[in-house]
């Protein structure tokens, strides 16, 4: 950026007599990012972070709406077919004089759409794994609606490759869709091998080539091309769980709920944040009032067979150790030391409400 001539400001409108531009006058650049003024900018290996969340959502939107032939959102339309005719490729997909064109190899029939959407409609997922994706399926109009970013992440990573197996699409179409889903699932792993990332880079390059052989040129927006750079970013940044926008967007959405006066959003957020901190602090000392700390979870399936056997299955026993979430993965055995065992024993004696009469 040092040797580039940048003229800041708006372009001057020469509405009068035209004059010849001198060869040394070059004013094609009107803006310059302020980050280039930083002294350490030239030493940064990664100057721009590509957000996997938005890339994955846009890629899935292009893929899913094109497969379902959603009007207004599909990348396979009349203009896309005219582009093929102008480029002189795939003559079997060219439109006729009246603007009609034949369906492509990746276009689903109505029966295939019903079969595809019924699978997504019948999906049963664990509590907390994702939102209710079945509510996003519109069987009457044969389309997907109201998909959020995390819904697209679950669909691209796990569900789309499974649902497309029940559809009688050509092998080259289902194969390339499965390859693309596999790439996003692997790139989202918490543990990555650098040697495997090199192989993944080769696979995504071949996958994009296979996509170009199946889908029209209008399918390849900027977001689709950015997938080729994700593996290089992972090598520099590490796992994408530390870079994507899911926690940021979730926090921003939570702060937006604080706004009561739209004329003064900043003040509303500050006042509501302070009020929530006060309620959180005081609710820890309110035992007879139901708060989010002592409220029973929406899906409470943590059964203790010993307690149920001794006190009955319908006994309302408060948990001393409330747990958030569930265990994932294989269990491991750990032996407590004498000090840890003694601390745990005393914690139960001093905090269990059923031992109050004995402590008194």
C-alpha cells in the first residue's frame, strides 16, 4: 500500500468539457483502510479473519435452495441459464425462445422433495444439541424457512448428507454434496492434525471442481470461493471454535433484549445489565423463591436409582450438586485422595437440607 496513489474523498464530477488525462495521473483508489497505518500490520500473517459461521450459512443456502428449486433463492434460474448460453457451455440446459428450460441433474422432483423434507421433519435430536429443525420444514410449500446460523451448521455437518441419500439424484450430485458436508464437519473439529489439513486442502479443491461440473456459474458466489482458504486460516489460528461468531452473535442478541427505549439503546443496556447483576446476586440468598439457580431444568431426566428406591420415584429431592448439561464421551475412573474425600464429605454434611435437624 506504500506505492499506491490514493486520493481520499469523493470522485470529482467533470460534467463540463472533457479533457485528456495525463499518463501520470492515476486516481482509481478513493479509500484506504486505517489498519494499514498500524506499524505492525505488515508483519501480520493473517490480516483478515474469515468467519466460518457466515460462510457455512451462505454455502448451505446456495446448496439447499438450489436443490429444492426455491423461487427467488435458487441459483438455477433463467438468468443463470442465459449465462450458460452466453458462455457456450452445456447446451442441453439452454433456455428456448419463450424462456423455458429443462430441469438440471441436481433439480429434485416433487416426490423427491417430499421424501427429502420428511426426513428432516422426522429428525429427533438431543435436548440442547440444536433448535427444533423440524419446525423449519414447510411440507406444504416444499421448502425450508427460518433457518438460523446454527441450524445451517447442524444441517451441513450431519443431516444434509444423510437426507440426500434417500433421494434418487445422480451419483455425481449426491457425491459432491456429501464431500462438501464432510469438509465443513472436519474443519469444525476441536482437534486437528496439520498433516490431515494438507489432505483436506486437496479435497476441498477437488470438491469445488466437482461443484463446477454440476452447478451453474451463478452458484459460485464469493462465500463459496472462500472455502478454499479455510484450511490455511485454521493452520494459523487453530480450531475455529475460537474464531467464529457464534458466541459473539449470541451475546449481541442477548444485549438487544435489554433495549426498552429505542431512542437510547446504550443507556437501556447499561441499566438493564446492572439490574440483572443485582438480581443475580440477591437470588442466591432467596431460598423460598424460584429462581434460575434452583429451578428444575426443562428436561430433567437425571434419575438416581438409590434415591428412587429408598424414597420413591415421585420424591421432590433438591440436588446438592446441580449439573448443567450432560456427560459426553467415555467415562473415566478417578480415585479421590483422603483430603478430597474429607472435603466432599463435609460439604454434604453442611449443605444437605435433610441433615438440618441433626446439625442443630
